[in-house]
């Protein structure tokens, strides 16, 4: 069974810092990996999606990397802003019959203070 | 292009009651997945519907059931509600066979069971 772990569980930083959020998964047979943002009590917003054949994806101040063989991904946030405060969730998609099913970590709760 | 819409946004039920949650998928999507997110946890996969049939199920008892309609909208039904069913229920739609497996999530339905 796929298990996804995110470290740290919570992070509080001053504005302007560069951040690294970590995600690990136990089964490397994934279809893709996604990073989501979730604001309190809200749904999920997709930030970045990395296909299993890719190594990284970038969007603005966000960069996500994937090392499938070691079962790890990192989300790098450059020059953090208070508006980045949210919970960040990592999810992997399985292959075969589980395609379409996402396995989520518990998330990293990020607070960026001015 | 409309996104995924869910209703109701909030509801309160008592133990033993039944609840129906509704989801309208994004235009052009033909697959709907349902997730349960308990407080402080990552979303857990309940089941997925494709062509009006269940296409994969997570570790949830039979009192969790669903439907998909010809217009690809979907319902999640939960019978004999328990206190632990209190959670945010998320619906996600996608287009099967597009190769990218990108899910679009709704804002969720917050269920409280007293």
C-alpha cells in the first residue's frame, strides 16, 4: 500500500525566506506526483504536477522536483510572502487499476509572517 | 469553462441519519472521484465513477455509496452516519484517457455528525 509522508508538519517563517517542503512515498511505481495548496476549510488548488518521467516543474516562485527511485519530492518556495500561508499537500497517483486514485500526505501547514 | 461545484457547503446531521452530497463535474470531464478529509489529515480516497459505474474503491464500508449520472455529475450517499464521518468531503473530476490524470477539486462539503 502506498504511504505518503510530509515533513515538516508545520513551518513558521518570516516573509522573504526561501523554503523547502519535503514529501516521501513508499512505492516508486507512480504515474505522477502533484503538489496542492489548501486554504483553511477550503478545497484543493493544484500547484504543480510532475509526470513520472519528469524531474521537475516550475511555476513562478514554485519549483517541484521528483526523484522517483528514492521516493522523494521537494517543493521549493522562493521569497515567501504572507499570502503563501496555507497547507501544502503532496499526492501521488498510482498505476494500473489505481490510476486516478491519489494518495495524499497529511500536509505541511505553512505560516509566513510579515 | 466551469469548475467543480459541490453542494451543500455545510450540513449538520445526527448519528444514524443518512446524507446525500452532490457534485457537478468540470465541463468536458467524464470521471468523478470522492475523497474524505478528516480534520488535520490528508484526503482519503473513497471511490471513483466512470461511465456511471464504480471504478475503484478505497477502504470505506458499504454504507458509503455513490452514483454518477449521464451528465457526469455525481452523488455520494452515506447511511447510518457515525461521529467519525464528520469531515470535509471533496469531489474531483477528471478526463479519463487524457494521459495526464489531472484532477480538478471542488471546494468541498463540510459534514458534522452530532
